[in-house]
């Protein structure tokens, strides 16, 4: 059972990379690019709709929402684009993950702003 779960997770990761490359392909319609970009951003983002520390519900979005988003996005993308992107994704899985320092910096900046905002609220409450 553990092997099945690992294989499922590996396949999910590969599909996210397929969608990542599909976002960059100009043969993909704009509406599919927007939806696919949202799915990829949500999958790569450390920020979840439901925080992981909440028992059972915390992992529900990872187990249901991401695969559902992947399935819908793959249906929006032309088959020939998916085939080309699968080859790129396999190469990516063998080599390394893509690094986007700009997006990573924006995520860290957002968390920093939230942390400062919450700190100010707490400070004013106990002032």
C-alpha cells in the first residue's frame, strides 16, 4: 500500500510538471493557461486553502483539490501539447525542479507582511 501511495504521489508530481510546461506553451488557449497557472501555483505554494495542521481536513485539499484541478486542466489542453510536455516533465523529474526566485520571494514577502500585520494586531491588543 505504501508503494502505491508513493507511485500516486510521483505521478501527481509529474502531472504538475506537465502543467507547468503547458502554461508556457503558446498552443494552449489563454483560459486554459490561466486555470493551469492557478493549479500549478497552488500545488507549488506552501500556502494551503485549509492549513495542514487541521486534522484530516488539512490534507483534504492536497488529496482532492489538486488532483481535481489537474484533471480539469489536462482536459483543457490539446493532446499534442500534453505529449510534448510529458517528455519535458520526465527530463525535469530526472534532473531537478524549476527554480523561480521571483515567485519564491513574493511568497516570502507575503508571509512577512502577514506576520508583521498579526504582530501589530497582537501588540495593540495587549498595549
